[in-house]
C-alpha cells in the first residue's frame, strides 16, 4: 500500500480549496459562474462553425438545434466545474480531513458522474475518448518517472501502425460504418477500399471512362483540326494544364488487376491518391499555422513568408500523403501477387504504411487511433457474443479518466499535457493554480514546487484576485 494513502491532513477548506474566500458556497459559485462564461464562448464558436461547415443555409430547425446544443454542453461543463469544488468541500466536512483520494480524485469522479448525464448521449463517447487519450499519456509519463517501465523508441509509431491496421481491417470488412473514424479513413485510403463499393458499383466508373474516352478522343482530335490557330495562341499555363491532363489520361489507361476494386490503373490510383492527401494535409497545415499566428502577421506582415515556408509544415503532408500512397501500393501489390482481393490485406499494408508516422510523431494522434481501435474491437467482440456487453462502461471510463487528470493537476501537474493545463487554468479563471499546494506537500509529492515549475513553463500565473 503506498504510504500516501495512509496520510491525512486536518485543515479547513479555505487553506487548500479556496484560499481566496472564507465561504465555500461563495467560492464554488464564483468558479461555476466563470466556467459558465468560458463554456458559453467556446461552445458557441464550436457549434456555429460546425453549422457553417455543412455548406448550406441553416433552417429554423438547425438554428434551434444548435442553440439547444450550445446550452446543453455549456450546462454540462459548467456543472462539472461547480460540483467538483462542491464535492471537495462536502467530502472534507463528512470525513473531517483530507486524504490523497478526497483531495481531488473522488470529487472529480463524482462531479463527472453527475455532469455527464446532462450532456447529449451522442457526445458522451467522444468525451470519453478525449479524456482517456490525455489520461493514458499522463499515466504513461507518471509511470515512466517512477521507473515502472522504460521508454520504447518510436513507441508512438508502433501504436499507430497496429491501431490503424485494425481500423482499416474493419473498414474493409464491416458494412456498418456510422463511426466518424471511417470518414477519416475514407479520406486516407479512398472509398474504393470499402467492402460495399465492389458490390454496389462493379467498376462501372472504369467502363464509363473507357466509353467516354473514345468519344472524347475523337472530339479532341476534331478540336485540334478545327481550332489549330486558337491552340497555337494558348499561353504557357494552359499548355501546361493540357500536358498534365494528357499525362493523367495515359496513366489512367495503364493496366490494373481484375481483383482491384478501383477504377482506372493501379498507377493512377496510387499516385493520385497520395498526391491528393498530401495537398489536403499541406493546405490544412498552412491554414492552421496562419490562423494561430494571425496576431503576429498583423503586427509584422513579413512574417507570413517564414510561416508559410517553414520546413516543419511538410511533416504532416509527408506522413499522410506517404501513408495513403504506400497503403494503396501495398494493397494493389498483394492483389496482383495473390490473384484475389481480401480484407485481410489491410493488416500488412497498414502496418508497413504506418511507419510513415515517424515523420509526424504525435502522441495525441497515436493514442486517439489506439482508443478508437479498442472501441471498435470491443464492439465487434460484443456483436459476436465473445465478450459480454458492459453497459455504462464509457461513462465509467470518462469519470475515471477525468478523475486521474484532476488528481494529477493538483498533486503532480508536471505530468499533465501543457495544453490541458492551460485549458483547466482558463476554464477555472486560474483557480486551479491558486488552490494552495503547500498543505499538500505533506503527502510527499512536492506539489508546490512542481506547480511553480508548470506555471513558469506554461506562462500561467497564480497571482489572481477574485471578488468571490
């Protein structure tokens, strides 16, 4: 049994939970009201952007649904914040002291449990995946510092490769694809790798192309004959486009194996697929960088050149474009070599293609795909009645993961992801930093020392004055 579990500190709430106020109700209300403002601002932006991204004029029903979603999500997170501080004070009064669990873990678990039922059921799994992702990384860092295990070089790449292999196997073998992860996979590897495509389309696109190609060739020839003077006057750009179009047409007409589900040639499928994903990723990376540096660009417009031509902008594009191209190359090669198609080809193709993750190693992405793979694997095993269905498990996992994060944020914030610490600091109006760690040093975690380091590292502060 860890020695910290047997320690108790006998102090009033004011000395730890709310040193800025003598009254528990006033302090927790102030926290709840500040979180309410922040949540309203964040969720209003998120839901309005999501509404606009649909690309159509919103109806009255869409506007009403958006407003209700904003209010519901705001109520969920606001109540979670308010009840967290409330449960700390309640447990202190009931137990008469603070122990290592009642300081933050149990209050966070109880507040999360009471708040999650306010949120829409469709968002509960997404929230569970989000906090579980961060909690997994946090526990890994914590265990690494305690010597429970050692770091594995490129461990994130191996996690991603195994996870994406499992996900793409389901993508190629299961017909029910309501999960949002399949939209990401469809962008990466294309719709032609889905099991339903071959059944429903039977390569009609290829037949249609060859039919249209013959007629288009004759029309092009006629155009060449009738409009020669016009073609001679085309500028270099238009001629380049014409050359590009003809090259693509020739690549399309190259051979493909009969078991390949995609239209046109394998060469076209591989090259165009990789190039499209590369271009999408590059544009997205540039847009994100420009958006987050807009203030710097306004002050110094010349910075835009260095932001756009930064070498690191290519990392995401190389990873995603390389993965898409290599996956298609391996899939087509397996179909040619084994003379048939199979959903099992997704596993070796994805495992090898997943090594491109080294060019853009991200624990966040690796853990997200890992949790999605585990979720779909568990659901598949439940459907096959290999394992029993555990109702309410996503809710329990959400509450447990959130409790882990809040426990670490109070005792050992150095293990928390910097972005999540800033999120907690912003949502609480800095109160998560103002909560006094000095009494908690009795548990032996050196919490006050680590808090000072985190504040300096994240450029946040605990020097804040509150009205209540």
